[in-house]
C-alpha cells in the first residue's frame, strides 16, 4: 500500500517501511541497542533523502528507547544520576552535531561525512566487538575461567578530579569522562542519525566500569533524551522530521523489539556480542564499498531554494 | 458592426504580439482539472488538455497544410544545485557544482511531431520549444546564463530530472483528433512539487506560429498532508515537540501492551 510522505515528498510502500521497522526493532530488542545505524542506511536505500532519514530516525529511536527505559525502570535498573550527568554532555554534543549537520548540508558534504563516519565508526567498533567476543568464546572452550574485572581496578580515568558517587551503579568516578562520553554520543547521534547505544554500552563498561545490571537501562535513558531533543532540534533548524514516516517506523520498531528481546534472552552473552559485532562490521564495510567503488551516477541534484 | 469590433480586436492583438500574424486563428483550450489534490494515497496523476483551433479569417480558412502544436508545461520555479562526484584520495566525493537559478521544477515539452518539422530554427530558439532549447540559467561566477545543450552540467541536470519524470519531451505527446481538434495528456509524477503550473499552447502552420493560448493548474496538499507540511515548515519547534511526544507515547504504549511482569 503506497502512502505519501508529507515531508520526504515521495510515496513509499507502507508495509515495506513497517517491515523495516519490525526487522530493525527485532535486532534492537535482541541486542539492546537503538538500531539507528541500520535504519538510516535502509531508509536512504529506499530513496528517502539522507537528511530526512537522519532526522526522522531520531524520533524512531526515541520511541524504542522510551519503551526500553520504562521496562528497565520497573526493574530498578536505571541509574538516573549517571544518566543525567551523561545528558549534560549529551545535550551540548547534540547541539554541536545538529549545527555541523546543517553546515555540511549547506556545503554539499553531508553525504560523504555520514559515509566516512559510518565506515570508521562501525568498522572499528565491529572489529573490537568481534575480537573481544571471540577471545571470550575461545577462553570458555579451553576451560579457562573468565577473567573477571577486579573490583578495585583503577585506570587513568579514575585519577581525574571532580569525583562523584553514583549510588545505583555503585561507582565513584570523575564527572569529566562522564561528560565527555555524553558529548560524543550526542554528537554522533545528531550527525549520523544513530542513538549510539552500541557505542555507549561498551564505553560505560570499559571506561567507567558501570555494572551490567544498570548499563543498558542507563544507556537507554540517555538515548531517549538525546534522540527526543535531536528530533526537536532537527525539526526547528532543518524542518526535516517526517512524522508519518517516523510513526510507521516506531510502530514496527516497538513490536519487533519485543520479539527480539525474547530471542536475545535465549542466547549466550558472548555469542550475542559476536553476532552484533559481525552485523556492525558488515554495515561498516557496506559503506566502505560504496565510497570506494565508482558510483553509478556521478551527478546529483538537490533543490536549494524556491521562488 | 460586430465584424468591425472583431477586426479591431484582431488588429490590437497583432499589435500586442508581433510574432503572431494578423490572420490568426483562434485557439480554445480546456483543461480536465485546475487543481490536483495531494492526499496520502497520491502516487502521481495525469491531466488532460483539450482544444480546438478555429480558423477565423478567410485567409486562414484557405490554408493548405494542417496544424501542428506545441504544449509546454512549466512547474513552480526552483533553484537547484547540481553536484559532480570525483575520486579524491581514493573515495568518491562531491567536488564541482553548479547552481541552476529559477529553473522550472517540472517541464514537459509536448508536440504533435518533431518540432523542427514545423518550426524554423529561429522560432525554436526564440520560443524555447523543446527541452534542448529551453533556457536553464546557471550561476557561473557572477554571471547567469545557459551555456547550451552540450554543457555537461546541463545535460546531467536534465537527465536526472528526466529520470525522476519531472522533465520530459514527447514529440508525439499532442494528438490531433480532427485537423482542428487536439488532445494532450500531462503526466505528473508523485514527486511533482506543490505550486502553480503554467501551460503554454502554440499553434503552427506553414512554419508560422499562428496562435497562442495558455492555461494553468495547481498542485496542492490537502487535509492531513497539508497540515503536517505547514506545521513542519512554519512551527518547527512545536512540530518537533509533537514528534518527540508521539515517540514517547508510542514507546510508553508498547511497554504497557507488552508488559510481562
């Protein structure tokens, strides 16, 4: 069934978009991520302009993370204090990201920036995840005990000033790395149309030693607030949020996420991380291929004004 | 007396438009729809233009050759950036670009036959008949001009517009049902922008442009589509707040519906 999108100004097959929402929602529920890094390229692939795709996916991620936050909140698995500190950096990062997005769009270099960022970010993160999960699987097969993180292990991050105590996560860290992580997530989210969950969770674990009990719920709080504010900022500055497109994606996404979450519970953690790593790397390589291989059309047109 | 007024009108018309000779035929056109409504199920449409050519003067009634027509449809003007990708440090990136200033967003050049069979080269150029002769001014440095149909940016701009079915040329797009009655179909893709469209009809015979007429129609978004588009453009902040609220409501709703604890 064709439906006309009022902002993207093209008709799309409603069931195709709903199906994409379901599929990405399934993956996001399974791995506990927003899935923006999959959704944005898919939308671009079906002919929606990258700018509209990035802006609309922001609200789609807000919806799926909202559903997640409420579930984790009931289980008391959300560290609100930590989330708010991350947010302080996140809001600033989002504002800088939206500004950069607008500037690059005016310069005609938005597509290439999104492309290169996807390649660098996804290949790196995907590679690291695969490496880490394969090591874990091998260790397990050799029968060696898991090297558990020692409780009092300190890195240079813990030497920074402005220390704060986060009760629910049971950590005592400096506010500086917390703000920095928030800023990075907000920034990449606004520029690349991704929630950054797949970046934030490992960062919180490796740099701040946030326990696994609260890491996903807290990550989702940040994703929810940054993506909701990215929606408002994109709508205010670029007028590119397609509410109809976003609604179809949301409905598919939240339903898919429920089934994905059930599928994920039946899998072992390191297998799950390996799968996610492969997926992230594959998307990264897909973007690399697109940048390196000569495009089918060297020319492109874009309206910049009307009389 | 009536005849006297007709002659006076014809004389005035010839004064106003020197290109059209005094022995002009009269052109009457009718368009099937003056308004195209874009709703959620809009996937493009077609508009039919009918018309008759009425030989008014004894001289025009004696014409030996038949009539030929051109119908040019112009959509709202827009400024478009055309960019070219080149390989830079191993990756393909936008390098060169040109801006097309106030060019029609939609352009259909329809005619009964290939234009050069019934119009002179001068007429084709002056009246901008056909896609190749239509002036598409580009911003080149401080100047604005059309470097001609061989320009690679122009060629590719027209090619991309044609691929989106926004620009078209059909040399069999106008059908003469009888020697003086014609019909043409204007196809509008879903991507055709909102705004007013002009239709310019010219009648040719003996390599002369003997009559000219115009018509118009508009494409408007209605109902929900119009509401969303206007809200997004004029009240961006509140629209954004509404979109964010919608997202949170959807999320909350899902967490309630699928709650298992």
